[in-house]
C-alpha cells in the first residue's frame, strides 16, 4: 500500500495536480511499529503540496511533548508547500 501512495503522490505532483495527505493516525492500523510508520508519513509529506494532520495525529507519531510548529517546519522542509494542523475546538493553524 505504501508504494502505491508514494507513486500516486509523485505522479500527481509531476502532472501538476495538487496533492494532499492526511496521515489520520489510528494505532490499530499501524503495522511494523511507529518508527516505520512515521518514516512513511514523512516520505509522503515530501511528495504532497498540502499535509494536514490533527494535533492527536502529530502526538501519536512524535510523542506528547512535541511542539506542533516544529513538526510543521520539518514537514515544510521535507517538501510540503502548506501544512495544516488542526486542534479540534481550538481551530487550526496553517504553516507555509
């Protein structure tokens, strides 16, 4: 499945489409451990224009004490052009 998404995002971007990715982290879905899953998420983030994640997604991937803005910066450095981080009733923040 990961190779499909990697090819899909790469092809979409190469053809001028706007590609968006939301990791939508659900612990029961993760196979191979969080290190492997996080690496896939980071690879996908580098292939899309828009990366959207909730604060819960980010904390599941990086730990409870992570600064959301620092992860947004890392994702921008990886290649996303816009990072949207949602925080439930507290709204969302866009980084670009």
